[in-house]
């Protein structure tokens, strides 16, 4: 069954509430970064995972609070708040013990991305000669560049693509689906080119380890239901089917 745009908008208006009051332990709260691809406060384009999670919560019958925070703070707050939920979170060995892993959404390929006309960056070796590489702070992508000994500048997700477009970055290291959509939404003139994938990151919905209101089986069943009824594929096409 297809949810109409107006129904989705009404659901999101109800969900996107901001509050400065502490949340009770018996409430579910989403801690998210305000960025254009997955989780945005823009009601016209709330992002793939916020729209998907709206559909999941509608199926489960939960109305969570939603708070937008800088990404590192969102992660820290989730680990300290019972019944807190965060997404999208890459499941890595360093994070494994700090969260309850609720359900996997999908995998995304990560590579160096720059503008056409410059050499394609297919490897860490290629990147060693590039100055001005941007990456989103607090991510496994940043950890990877650090481990490989590359110089880089970390920024919020909302700034990454604008800085590439304006020439402040000569390349960025991020996921291809996200870059395609952000570039299209920013209406930037140059075309992007993509190197060989160097990482494949599994994106999950995760929760605080003490979350009695988060029933993993319920969430997994709801996610499967959105795949069965076509909502998942429609949202994925809406946000990610943007490659020219």
C-alpha cells in the first residue's frame, strides 16, 4: 500500500517535534544529525531514513521524540540515554559493544569523489598527492583516512559537498549514493567522478543498550513489511536513483 505524500507529511509534522525538556525514561527518542540525505528537519525532504523510520513507527504504533544534534554529540547522547535510537550508524568493531543493533538497512560503497577534469582517485596511493580532502567528522570514513595516514579536513555532512563545489576541497571521501543526491539537491554545475570503492559500510538503526521499549523483532518485522509493500524501494528510488 502506498502512503501518499500528504500522509507522510502529516506523520512527519507530528514526529518532528523539538523539546528542551529532559525525556522520560519511558519515551523513545531519536537522536539524529540534521543533514540532507538521511535525516533532515526539512519537511519537504526529510531524508531516506527519517521517512523510512516514520513508516516503521507507524506500523509499530510508536510516536518518538526527535532531536537533531551534531553527529558526535548524537552518538554520545544515545549511549547515555535509555530508549534512545540513532541512525544511520555504521556497525563497526569499535562501536559494537556500545549500542543495541536493531536492524540493518543496507550497505553503501565509499570512495574518493572529485570533479570531472581532475585525475580519478582510485586508491590511497592516488590520494597521497591530493591536498584538501574532506570527510564527515565522527564517521568510519574519517577513521579510515586517519589509519591510512592521509591528511584531511573533517566537517559536518551539510558542508562537505558545498566545499567541494566551491573548490575548498579538491576531493571528498564518502558514500556514492549520498554524494549523488547531495550534488543534485545543491544544483552544482560540475559533474562528479568516482574512484574505486575502498570500503563497504553497513548502515544500521541502533539504540541505547538499555532500551526496553525497543523491540528488535518488531523493528525487523516492520522493516520487512516496508520491503514487502514497496515503501522501502519507493523511498530508495526517491532519494538515491539520481545517477545521470
